């Protein structure tokens, strides 16, 4: 499942987790110095759980999309792959093949399987 995780989400989850940890440690130290009751930052706990949940959901969705598109490609059907500027019809009959688990190529161009959908 880790190979399907979005690096941006991993960075965001790590940053929010780090900020939550630092905030808790600062608040804990402050409460011990001032001898006041420690109040947990529940909103930060909530955001951390939400971001980690989003990370898992995105990875699961990406994995499902890649497996679905791979299955469509292997059954000799066409996929429409979109980039920012152009659309490509990808199929085995048009000379495309799988470069690895996540991309198609025709020898000149490499397209991510995530950018495709069955037609």
C-alpha cells in the first residue's frame, strides 16, 4: 500500500503530526512550570487523525484506480489517458505496453496509469 501513497500527503501528515507533538510538549512543559492543569489540544489530535485518514483513503483510491486500469488494459480495451495538454488512446493494439506497475509507454512517451480511465 505504501507505493500508492501521495508524497504530498505524506509530507502534510508528517508536518501536522510534528506540529501536534511540539505543541503538546510545549503545553506540557508550560503546565508543569506554572503548576496548572494540562489541557489537551484536541483539535490538533483531530486534524492529525483526519490527515492520516486522508492519506490512507487517497492511497486506497489510487491503488484501486491502477488495478482497474491495468485490468482494462490487459483485456485489450482502450483507455483514455489525459495530460494537461493532450489526450491519448492507449491500448495494446496501438503498440502501448506497461513499463512498470504504474505507467504505460509506446517507446516515446510515458503516461501514468492514474491519469487514465476506461472508455
